[in-house]
C-alpha cells in the first residue's frame, strides 16, 4: 500500500469525521486491502472483504460523514486497524 492509500485509510478513521474523502479514493484503498469491489445495477457499491460484505451508496464526489462512518465500521468489523497494520 502506497503512502497516498495509507493517508486515505487514516482519514477514514480520523476524529472528527472527515467529509472530504473522494469515493474513488475509498474504492482504491479497499482494493489495496484485498476487497472485491463491484458496482451493482442499482448503483450501489458491493464490497466483500475477509468474509464480510456490505453495500454502499455510490457517491459521485465526496462521501458524506454518515457514509464515512459506515465505511469505518465495515473496516473495523473486517479487522483493519490503520494504526497497527498501516502506520504512516
């Protein structure tokens, strides 16, 4: 995982919640983590990682804060800890 991906991953876990994260960057980080990412016909983004799966609404630009929290919770349930696994 390159430095840019690590910065995006850490921004997903930042406090207060960052609402200036592009969906294409989140998709890229998820793929780097080994997730299977696909777009459904309904326009939702289907993500499968470590035997967990979730559907996210596909934002055209930046993610709203609520969606950042959803991505964070999904990554936590998959056992991803950016401070431990991907330090800056």
